[in-house]
C-alpha cells in the first residue's frame, strides 16, 4: 500500500515535471537545480554567481529549505527576483512546489531559473523538477568518498562542483581520488573546482553556465 502511494506520488511528480520542461523548452529558459548536503556552500556559490550574472541574463531564483527565509534574504541582494519555498519537513523540492511559486520569480520569461534544493544528497536526486541541469556540489570538508556513498546524484548530475578549495591546505582531502570517483560514476560529468571565498574557479563555473544558457536560447531561436 505504502509502495503504491509512493509510486503514484512519483508518477504525478514526473508528469508535472514534463509539463514544466515543455514550457521551458518553448520559452528557451535554462533551469539549474543545485543539490548538496547542508552547508556545502550552495547559497554562497549562488551569491557569487549572481554578482557575476548581473546585466548578462534575466534570472530568477527559487530556494528550498525546511525552515527559514534566510537563504532568500541572502540571495535577494543582487537585483534578481527570489522566492523562498519552505517545505516544513519535506527533504526535497517537488515539481508542484516549483509550479506554485514560479510566478513569483518569472513575470515575463527568464533566460535562467536557478533552483537551490533542500540540503540533502539523497531525496532531491529522485525528484525531477523539469530542469536541464542537475548540479551537485560537494565541499572539500565532506571527504572524497562521498560520491561513492551517494552515487545517485552524481550519476544524474550534468556538473559536479567541488567547493571550498581554499580550505585544501588545512585538510587531507584527496582531490585526485575525488576526480576519479566522480568520473567512474559519471564519465560525462563536467567537473568544476572552486572557492566562493577567494574566487578561484568562479570564472570557469560562470562561463560554463552562460554557455548552457546561450545554447538553449540558440536552439529556441532556430525553431
Ligand atoms: N572557506 C570557505 N567557506 C565557505 C565557502 N563557501 C561557503 N562557505 C561557508 O560554508 C558555510 C555554509 O555555506 P552556505 O552557502 O550557507 O551552504 P548551503 O547550506 O549549501 O547553502 C557558511 O559558513 C559559508 O560561509 C568557501 O568557498 N570557502
Ligand atoms: Mg543554502
């Protein structure tokens, strides 16, 4: 009975995600869904990213947390529309939450919708939100074995961002091993190593993102 209910929830989620994907296909909107454990540096990365996107793209941000508007407050300083989604206990965002709150950040069509998922490496990975790009973030303080322990999200992600590389001198984190683990799980994944604190790797990250936005807009224009 429980399994049946879960199956129906997933099916309803996937159907709505397909509707959203179709809508963003037509509008040429690139949708990024960033997933990581709590504290890996998602919001800080997005803050530094939004600074660099100012004047370049029309972006909107939806940010999920179990409680508080803290992240929305942080992200709303950069001139882009931001909406906090409070899940009140649910450990991931679902497509119906995105559909409900999308009008708050998308008045007349976006180039880029950024979704910061609830901090969790497991649940958010199974819920399709209609995004183009699932991006997984892993901080160097979490240990290089985490891709092996949580392969699902690394398998589904288009990019993996290794964050907080400014801390490497103080840690035993094995960067060569993490690169190998990530590529063993997903040989096609785009790997980025960066620090939101000292800016290392940020240009490469933002250029990759802008390239994705451009590619989707071009596909849209050529129709
Ligand atoms: N040293 C260092 N700390 C960082 C970096 N990025 C984020 N942090 C810190 O990590 C903590 C969690 O960051 P936050 O962006 O809130 O993570 P989130 O929970 O994944 O959104 C905060 O104290 C940040 O200041 C970084 O690149 N280097
Ligand atoms: Mg956050």
